């Protein structure tokens, strides 16, 4: 018998999209509510008319261990738009650079010391510290939750050269927080997941990137699925409260005063937007408190259109200043094969951008151009054709010391109400994989509900 339940998904970000896609694939009657006029949430493309281009609101990287994300991309027909390079590049401001292999035996050299100044003793110490780090990821010390990632690195004896060339940069990429603030527990949990996936699939987890814009990668394929399965998408529909009566979901109250009938709900909003929605849920106070304590981490992305190429040697390069300044430069020409008739596009991403987030666009552009000139000789005379700054003050939930145990699960005390979103409990930090894994768990809970008589 067909399921008569009316399923409502609140939130059109990646967690909401995946939830709606998989419920639709299971033959369910789905309505998706999105408060804005577009889908994608915090991941989308934006048109820059001056150069007739479609950059992203922030550059994404994708790990080969993102199993749930690849399931989603397969569902929406865009799996082919992810590539995995063999190497990345590390650069220092004095002109030195190092190639960082991401596959095969070359990856071992990266782990054990890719810094050009690393001596043989440094590499041996890095190898020993890396093995100790890996063991402690899988067999975590009791006090790991009380340490910052920097304190953990110091305790395992990770040499400064290895930290500068890889580990500080990797930790920042995983949790979007500098190692002085980041929770060692968060970093260890993600590393443990990567190690287990590598063992299971008999290949190390490596890093890739999208070869197309984020709308094409995440959104347009989902819209095709929605059209095929009859999913109703309501734009500019602001959910205010999920109604629960006698332990069952009955509807969703909207900002316009109407109530959308619902028999099951996936609440897939960021931790910054959860307030009020769960007021009818018995444990709402605990969830709200956790969402508030998780806080937010700012990220600034700058799309610089230059009148000449920089001379990059890899799709993405890490700029290492040796004083805690770590940025990433993404060459969109190498990544997507974009046309350069009007300009060359380089995306710079600053994670944990607590100071930069408050600066003006002009100040950020000047700062980023100066950064490029320190690392790339070709940038000395480069002219900015167009600049596009994207501030995300609440880009991800915060993963600083003391936050590892705050993330709520997808299950609630009301079986027909589940939570989704990268901030809920998953095997990953604040990543696209975390968002989609949470959706998979949430959907599984709803599909396991007893049939309606």
C-alpha cells in the first residue's frame, strides 16, 4: 500500500536537498520549504556580469571518503563533476615551493615531511609523530577532548617543519579553525574516520575538487529529481514552528500565518536558525542550548579576476607564511577549464577569518592581492579586472575546544520528527559530507517507521 504520509523537509541546503531526494526516490510525498528564493543554502554559484562568469560563493574540496556525498551526486546525476588530482602545491613567500602528493607512495613523503627545509632527523621525527598521531586517533587518550590540536601536536612530538608544511594546514581545512583554537577531539574523530575508510577500501583518503560550479554540482540535478518524482518546492516559505500533538507531527506553521499539514518532518536548518522551530518538542531546550553553544566560524572567500595568469602548478595551492598565516589559492582555469578571454579567476579562501570578516571589500581585495604578490612573481604587475568578496560570518558551526560533545543526533523523542544538518552528530566535521550523512541517517529513521494502517 502507498504511504499516505505527507513528508515536509525544512531547509533547502545540502542536508535538505539530500533528504528530499532520497525520500522522493523512496516514493514518498514530499514538500520542501526554503526561506530564500533559491536552493543550495550556504553552497551556491553567483553570476558576475562584468566578466560573464559564474563563480561559487566559496571553494569546495571533496575527500574521496565522502561516501554519502557521492551517493547524493549519483542520485542527482553529477558524480562525474568531481576530480582527484595527484598532487597539490605548497608555497612560501620567499619563492620556495614543494609538491604535495595526494596518492600512492608519494603521499607518505607528504605525511613524513614535505617541507623543503626538513632534515633527515626532521623526517624521522615526523614519521614517528605521524604514526603516534594515527594510533591515538583510533585509540584516543582520555584527555583528548581537553586539548587543542596544537597541544596535541606538541605532545606527539610533531616537528615544526611538518606542522608548517602539512598538519596545521590540514587541521585548519578540516575544522575551519586555527590549531590554537581547534578541538583536538574534533580533528582526531575526522582523522579516525578517514583511516577506517582507507583501510576498508584499501586506498588512502585523498582530496579532490568540483570541475563545475556548485549549482550544477548540487542543485540542478536535484531539481530534475524533484520534477520527476513530483516534489513540491516552496520558495520564500519561512517555517516558524513544527506542530506536534500527542507525540506526532501534525503540521508546520509558516511566517504568513498558514499551517502546512505534515505527518513527518525533516528539520534541516543550520544551528543558527533552529530557534523556535522545535518549541513543541519536549527536549527543545537542550537542542537550542547545544545549537547556541556550538557558535559560528567565519570564512571569507575572494574571487579575484586578474588580467594575467599567476603561474600556478596545481589546481589548489597552500600559501604558508610561517607565522600562522595559511591561505589557499584555487586556480579555476585548471579546475574547470574556464575561458580566459576576459580574465583569469583565482579563488582565495580564508578559514577562521575572525579579523578579515570585519574589513571592507576594498581592504580584503587589497590584502589578498598583496598576499598573491608575496608568493607569485607574476602577480607583481597583475591588474584586478573584477573582484568578488563573499563574507560568511556563520559559515560553519564552531569546532573549538569544548564543542565535540554538543552535536545532537538525528533522532528526537518524536519518531516523525528528525534533524539533519552538518551541525548534527556525524562522523565528520562541518563538511558537505557531514550534511549529507546526517540526511541519510534522518531519512533512514523515517523510512523505518511502521506502516500507516
